């Protein structure tokens, strides 16, 4: 098992779709968490605020453990945000955690 970073870049004006798909998206993240495979996950607010309101989000970051790059990519491709066309681009890369140890 290795860590992978998944960065989803939101399509402009996709806040309504994001909010609608969020419960299913979070459930998948909770499954990774319950399996001990989720290191970090959260959205990028579009403005400098923890609660950006109608400004929405510009994307998301997930760092989680998968068996391979292919497995991480398949998991990312099946995300509800992809199905809802919230993400216009998804990047998956291997990640090596250095700190904190």
C-alpha cells in the first residue's frame, strides 16, 4: 500500500451540483477513514474564508492509501463529484509523506 494524492478541480459555477453530491462523496471518504486509509481530505474555498458561502469551492484534496496508482485512479474516477460533473479535472499522483513522522 502507498499514499496517493487526488486533486479535483471544480467546474465553474458547480456549487449546486457539489452540494447535491456531497453526502455520497463524504460517505466514500468515511469508508476510507474507517478502513484506516484516509490521511487527509477537504475542499479548497474559492475565497479566503472557511465558509465561502455562495463563492463556493475551487476543488478538493484527498490523500489516501491505495494498493496502486491504478486503484487510486479507479477510486477517483468513481467519485460522485465526477458523476455530477462538479470536477472538470482530476489529478492522481503517488505521494510520499515525510512530515510529520
